[in-house]
DNA sequence: GCCGTTTTCGGCCCGACTGTTTTCAGTCG
């Protein structure tokens, strides 16, 4: 077992101990140990082999033995014994907002509720009200959460699906009978949440059946829903549906356009075709006679040719939502959208000083590894206790580390010093201005007090943005996709405030966030608001989120010039100085 | 469970909010 797997087992033990009602500090010891392992700079196997586990802070005798057992045998008797004491459905209950270990324990022991279905029934029969600490409101809230969870179940986050889809396309591309293959559907349009994976391939018509036979036999497939001559539907892991259509190559471009959508974009484009004496469908673009009968099929090999025939500039898939892209394409106003390779740096990143898993050096090396020229550290501020936020003294230490790093002439990347500073009550910041002035930049984010009304939340955020040391507004709404709504906030007012104060707004590229939402960026851009695409990286591999973030920036009509972290390092240094001096 | 001792037990991270209470437990960030 590697350290990530061991850490996961320790996390689960911590949870099981809480369910059991054990000493909370004992549970915390397991959690701490799990975190320590995740951030361990050394190889765990070697540490165990050389019997040096006991020297790691937070790992005493008991944990040393258990970790050793896990590493050497791959399992742990203690863990399995604990696990056997509870039905697996209890873990689903813990996922529901408002239910923690104590309440789940009460539900299980007193009402014998062991899964979501049981909880739902009990809520409907108003059985929870008999328990101490539970009431009518709790029942109503839980029923709502269960309903929400159900509606989320058929949906998937873009960032969780994209890699899987790209792998499938890569596999299909190697098929000898496939000419062209592409992702289609909302996934290709970069929608933040998708229902399924739509794939389109082209081949000689007589080869389609064989291609689909091979597709449904792929190892990723867990269930076959349908398997015909031109289309197959399968279920992949996590209940994710994937459809593959195979069309003749001459129909590929129009089919790809059709299955990419959106429906609204397609309807508008079909109307445009009619107005030009043509007819558009998934099967092609046709010239029509006065009665609207097809008289000639136009040869269309690419989507670009299709748009051209309709008198339009090419429209990138991300823009196809019928939100003005057709008018723009008609007038040569489709922007050249930002490309992910144009990013030169990133600003919102964590290290193991707060809640990240890697050291400053490891994060910097990873950033240099993906070709960035500069990299900003923004660990949590002191009020984020849960995230091990840094106080002034610890930040002073980190500032010194960063200065030392930058002083090395052989360094691979330029570091910028920052902080993800908590926005407190009434928009006050977690540090005073004199201290904030020490950083190259400040990301201001809200992590607590989400329950105020829209007016007050908006006031808190705008007040924070009015501070001259605040460079970037972090995750503007705090939403977690398919998990929780954002806090209520008047985004129009935030955008206006950003325009007035020159504050940049973050596009947080964590797959759960993708916040600020793409629907607002076009408007923000037109008001002169600048975007920063952030990975909000907590480990080196999270930097891959930047690419996802750029997809959403594109969906928001952003150009290279609208995204600040496309600036080269010298220009960025000037910008940051200018902002602080404003 | 870990750790550090005034060496073998007692402390271990805070604050807001909700829904339940009628002064507080549980959850969350």
C-alpha cells in the first residue's frame, strides 16, 4: 500500500471511531496521521523498512504498528473489525449536509436507520422527532437534502468526466476502421456539469457494427444499455452513461455539430439555414426548393465549412449556447479565445504550511514542470483554523522562505508571495493593512458565515474588494457543484465593484467550484473586469485544473488579454506593484 | 492516540450558526 491508500484507511478509521463515540482526540490523532502521511516528503515504504516511522511527529507506538501492518500486508485487522461493526450505508448518511457522526450514531442505534432509504422513510413518518436533538425542521431539511442528492445523482462534474472521455477517444482513435472520432455534447461545450458522455465516430457504413461491438467490450464498460447498428449506450464506472454514434464520414461534420448542440444553438442555426434557402439537420446541409424539399446535399467536411456556408465565422464549441454567438459570427466579432498554453503563472495555491499536501519547493517544481514562469503562494490566513491557517509570525517565516527561493539565481520559477485572506464579518479582513502590504498580492475569500442574506453577503465582499491591498476576489459564490449551492450574492454588484476598484476576479478551476460561473464573465469582461484562472491547488497534481479553468474562461468569451495570468513575468511584476500603489 | 512533562496523566484548535432547547449540542468551515 502506498501512502495515499494508507492515509485513506486512517481517515476511515477516524470516522468509524467517531461513529462509535470514541474519544474525539483519538479520532483526531488518526486524522492528523493521515494528513501527515499525505504530506510526507519521503517514501513511506522506506520509512517502514528502516523502522523510522516513530520519528515522524504525530505517529506514536500504536499508529506505527498499524501503518506498518498496512504497508507490509495491505490490510489492517483493527480496521476490518471496526468496519464490520457498521453497515456500509452509514457512510452515505454522513454525506448529507447537517448529519455528522453523532447524529448518525443516534439514528442507527435508536431507530435502526442504516441507509438513505431508511432515513427518508423515517422522516416521512415523522419518527425522528422522538429523538433528542431532532425536530420537525431537521426532518424537513433532511428530506430536502435527500431529494437534492437524488437529482444530483444523474449528473457529473465536468472535471470528473473529461479525462475519462479523452481516454475513450484516444482508445477509439486507434481503431483501424474509425476515420474520425470526437467528444460531442455538453462535454465538448465545456458545461460545468454533464449528464453523460457523447462520442461520435465516422467509418465506412459496413464497419459501424464491428466498431460498436468493440466499444461495448471495452474494459471501462460496466453495463450495456443498448447496442444497435449505429449507436451503443453503455454505463461506465460511477453510473456514468456514455453513448457512441457511428456515422458515414461524409456526415461527420454536420453530425458533430448537431450532437454538440446546444439545442438552442441548433434551433437558431436551422432557422438561419431556412432563411438562406437551405435545410440543416444531423444528416447534412441541403439546398431546398420553394416548397422546402431537399434538392442538393452540400459537401461539408468540417464544421468550419458548415459555418462558412451559412455566412458565419467558425464558432468554438464552448460558445454554442445561443447567447449571441451567431450574431457575433455574422459580424466577424467572434473573439480569439484564450488558450490554456497561454497561461504564464498561477496565483491561488496552497502548501503544507496550511492545508496543502506539498512543500513550497515541491509546488514550485510542479508549476515549473508544466511550463509556468511564475507561481503565487496563497496559504490560508489565521481565521481558517480548520485549514491550519497561518498567523502573522508563520507568514513572516514563509515570506523569508520565498525571498530566499527567489534570491537563488538558478531557480526555475519566480515565486510571488500571497495570502488567501479570510473575509470576516462586515467585510473586515483577517490581517490589518500594514501586514497585508507585505505580500506581493492578496486573494480575499469567504469561508464562513454563509447564511446571511444577499445584501449583507454582497456588502461583505464589496467592502473587502475596496481594500487597496486586495488584488483578487477568490471563489465569488462559494458553490460546490452537485454538492451545495453558493452563498447568496449579487454578482452584478460584485462585478461593478471589481470594475471600480480594479480588483481581479478569480475563475477558480477546482472541478467542484468553477466559480465565478461562466455565465457572468462576458458581462464582466465588457465592463473591463480582469480574470485570473486559479487552480486553488492543494497538491502538485491539482495544477492540472488550470486547463479546465481555461475551458470555462473560453466559455465565458474571455480572450488572452482578459486573463491576467497570461502576462509574462516582468509585466506581472509591474501590474502587482501598480495595484498595491493605487 | 499523541505528546510532554511540574514523568505517567491531562490537555489536545476556533467561532459561527442551526435547531433544538430554555442554555446547549452538533455541524461546518
